[in-house]
C-alpha cells in the first residue's frame, strides 16, 4: 500500500436545511468523516474535505453511510 491524499467534493444542490442530509464517509471500511452535512457551509456552497495519508492498496473503496436523507458526493480526487 501507498499513502495518498484523498479529496472529497460536496455541495448541496437542493433547498435543504442543515441536518436534513447527513452521512458518514468510510474508506476501506474505516470511518474517516462523521456526519458530513453538505449545508454546513451554506446552500449551494462547495466544500472540500482533504484526507491526508490514506493507505491505498490496489483499490480505494469509498462508502457513504446515510444518517438522514440521501447521500451526495460531487467528486473524488
């Protein structure tokens, strides 16, 4: 495995209030972000979560686990 920086891009496209769409982010089965709320930075405002030093083998397995509402992810670097 090698260490990589992973960036997740999130923005809320709908007119939801804070807390109406929340989810955890898991990489290779490990929780790396808890209760991500796309509205936390404001409606239709992009957020980038930078996760340094993620061990990556042959594949990167990314999972979004919902708390409230549906999950949403704009992009992965």
